C-alpha cells in the first residue's frame, strides 16, 4: 500500500532556506502524482506545489512561485521541495500527498489549485516549518 514519509522541516529565520523530502514506498512511484499541502494555525490546508513523476510537469501556488522548487528523484522514490527566501507566513505543517485521479494531470492541478485536500487518501506525516521574523 501507499506509504509516504515527509521530513526536513525545522526552524529558520526569514530569508533562509529549507529542503523538504517526501520518501514514497509501496506503490509504483511514477504512476502517481505527488505534491505538498501546508496548514498554518487557524487556516485551511492549502495546496503548495505538485509534480508529475512521469513527465516532470509542475504546478506552484502563486504565493510560493519563484521561491519554491519541486523536484523528483525517481531512482530514490523521493520528491523534494526546496524552499528559499522563506517568510513568516510560510510557517505551517507541510504534508506530502500522492494521487492517481482518472483525469490525470489536469485534475491534479485543479485539486491543488483549489485546495481540495479532503479528497486525497494518501498522506505522509506532516513536517513542521517555522519561520521567525
């Protein structure tokens, strides 16, 4: 079955960087789309970024575009989220998720863009990112 393990969170000052990792196992890695959601205190879970592990297509929320980079190392069954120029409003628990919707990439982008996280069944353990002023 699908297993996801997120790691790499921590405490960083504004302007700093972190790299999150999502290690996957138990499923055909390149048959799934993988991405990141985050949830800040008192706010809804929101889509951050996602990637097609088969062809490398990516999507980013406007709030992180130009600062975050998602990538996939298929040999290691791992997706990364490089986060640069972090700001206090990036503080959140970050969760990776894997999906395989019948509609493919277009549905994945819609899911992340509109934060339809409640329809996703496969989640990793959250990793906390805290950005201080």
